[in-house]
C-alpha cells in the first residue's frame, strides 16, 4: 500500500503542491473546510452570476509562474484582463494606464483551482483541527471528531493564523507561523440594472476607506446581466470596522464609491458584503516554505512569500520540491 501525503487547504498553494507531487507519481489527499476549492481565489456564486470577491487578478514575475500561466492559457483556464485603469488620490480621479500584464481565471477566478482539482482526492467541508504523528505515520483529526490517515507526510497550506495550531507537532514551525500577522479585507459587490456612465474598469484608491474597485463584468468570459462591481476596503478600515454589520459596510463603502467614481450612482439592485479575516500578510517573508523534513511536516502559502497569487503558487511548488528532495 502507498501511504498518501495529506495536504490541508485546497487554495492555490495546496493545489500547486498537489500537482507537483502527482507529477512525480506520489499520491495526495486534500482536505478543505470550504464547500469548494480556491480559498481566497474562490468566486462567490450569486443570483447575478459568479463574483470574484477575493483575488482580483494576478501578475507573474517569476519565470516558472509565467510558464505555468502559459499552460493554463492553453487549457482555457485563464485570460488576460486589460482594464481601463484609474487612480484616485487627493479627491482626483485620473486615468492610469500601464503596460502590466494582468491575468484572471475564466469564466471566473475559481476556474483555475477547479481545473487543478482533476484527478485529486479531496474532502470538502472538512475542517482539520489537529495534526498528530503516531509511531510511523501522520493522522488528522477534524471538527466532527473523525480521524483521517495514515499519511506519510503532511503539507499545511492554510493562512498563517490557521496553520499555527496545525503545526504544533513541530514547535519551531508553529512559532514561525504564529509570528505572521494577517490583515482583514471587507469586500462589497454591487450590481446595477443600468450600466454606470463611466469607462472605468479598475481603480487603485489612496487616502480613502477603499483600496480598490473593479468592474467585475469587464473581465473576460463574464456574463452577468447586471453592471457588477467589486469594492475592497483598506486593511486599516477593515480592521477598524471588523465587527460592523454587513448592511452598514455596504452602505458606507457604497457611499465612498459614489463619491469617487465620477458619475451618477443609482441604488444598486444587488449588493453583498464578505469579510476576509486573513486576507493578506502584514509583512513580507522570503521563506518559500517552512519545513521539518525529518518529521515530514511542511507549511506553505502566500504568507511564506509575497502575499499574492504568484507567491502562493510558488510556495506550493517549493513545498513539493523540498518534500521530494527528502525522499531521494
Ligand atoms: P488560501 O487561498 O487562503 O487557501 C487556504 C485554504 O485552506 C482555504 O480554501 C481554506 O478554506 C482552507 N483551510 C483553512 N483552514 C483550514 C482547516 N483548518 N482545515 C481545512 N481547510 C482549511 N492576490 C493577487 O495576486 N492579486 C490580487 O488582486 C489579490 N487580491 C486579493 C483580494 C482579497 C480581498 C484577498 C482576500 C486576497 C487577494 N489576493 C490577491 C491574495 C491571494 O488571493 C492569495 O495570496 C492567495 O489566493 C492565497 O492562496 P493560498 O493557497 O496560500 O491560501
Ligand atoms: P500590480 O502590479 O497591478 O499592482 C501592485 C500595486 O502597484 C497596486 O496595489 C497599486 O498600488 C500599484 N499600481 C499598479 N498599477 C498601477 C496603475 N496603473 N496606477 C496606479 N497604481 C498602480 O499587481 P500585483 O503586484 O500582482 O499586486 C496584486 C494586487 O493585489 C495589489 O493591488 C494588492 O494590493 C492586491 N492584494 C490585495 C489583497 C487584499 O486583501 N485586498 C491581498 C493581496 C493582494
């Protein structure tokens, strides 16, 4: 019997590791507390279509990720998004075009992790609370009291605060994860029956509760019947208003949006708010992966690198590489 490798977290980091391990003929078993894959790259299904409430787009600076995106493009999972970009600063809205290549999943962000799930064993709606080692192998415990295993090795691919208790078997890894702070982001989606009278499709915002706006429907492959927008608040505003009612968050961020967008904003016919508790690491780390190779316990995710999709994917690759290296 081959003893599989457990991966906790089916976001882009966990699936990146899974893919790299499977390529080497290793068997993996994923666990995720969510109903589907993607984590912060997931798309929220709603009555107006699927909305990218987390990651908005991604860029690629590392050659390995550039090559990976090329392959995803050939499979039809991603396409380039060329938004009409603006910048808002000191009450001034100005066009802010640039040459940066930006990618999105099609027809929604979650298409990428959905594609990567093929041929992978996953338990969804399964929140792991404990990772422990028996004589030879690892076992996982979930919130329902079920035990899963045996596993030869475990990769923890969840945000740092959620990783900390799962790394308790190796206190050094747990301490490193515990030292990483992650900041929240309030996201609001809006839908308008009549398209807003602005060419804007994306906007970087300064000195405001808002940090970013995107016209969701302007991304390739989207078919929403409403003019849909996604607004992100800054980490500072989100932290300050962490326990606000969703209706109040919508009201306040809609107010700021209406003030800055530079055209009439009628009452939206659709709105929702989503709170990301662990949206982004407060600082940058260059670990790549945290590893206790002798025990076979690893941690990866965006917080081990750049806090972006690219960093999460690279960190998953690095976890797989370190694990494979130790097998040889
Ligand atoms: P995640 O996507 O968080 O995956 C972790 C998974 O683990 C989740 O699916 C979760 O359900 C699961 N999990 C957690 N705990 C447990 C447990 N105990 N048991 C089982 N499963 C568990 N990046 C960009 O590059 N460009 C952007 O424009 C961008 N915008 C963003 C906007 C927002 C609002 C947010 C929140 C993030 C944004 N990011 C952006 C960051 C990007 O989304 C992340 O860096 C990346 O998706 C992280 O991937 P990951 O696999 O490391 O973690
Ligand atoms: P990028 O290169 O497009 O943007 C990086 C930063 O450069 C932007 O945040 C913005 O400040 C600035 N910038 C880029 N182009 C600009 C333009 N045309 N006009 C004005 N400013 C411009 O993308 P990258 O480096 O891949 O970063 C991803 C994005 O994801 C960033 O905007 C980041 O803030 C965001 N992000 C948001 C998170 C959240 O929780 N809200 C979490 C992680 C990332």
